C-alpha cells in the first residue's frame, strides 16, 4: 500500500475549456496553455484566425480609424456651428 500523496491540486485548478457540448453542458477538459479552449475545441496549435485577420473586412467603415475620423469631423462641425451661432 502506497502512502505517497500525489500533488494534483494545480492540475485540478487549471483553467477549463467550457465549450458547449452536444449534451448541453460545458466541456470541462483542461484548456490549452494560453488559450481558452481545449485541444478538441479550437485550442489546438495553428487553429483559429491569424493575427490581424482581415477576412471579414468589407469596406472598413467600422474600423477604429474610420470611427475616430468620423468623430473628429463631427466635433469640428459642432464647433463650427457653435461659432456661427455666436456670430449671429
Ligand atoms: Zn473542450
């Protein structure tokens, strides 16, 4: 009979996958290091989109740069309107 206590605390405390299974529950496999999913659910090496993925980009209307530009233009227009109102 072995009295060796196995140190499995860190193993049990590791982040879990959480992908939805066919049964409706969460996966509960250990997630791949540095990812949120296990190797069966998209955590495998080289799975997922590459960095700076542009596949879904159609026109760039909602990129951060375009939004910031529109916001600046609106601010400028607001200032101009205020100035015109003061001149009346
Ligand atoms: Zn999983």
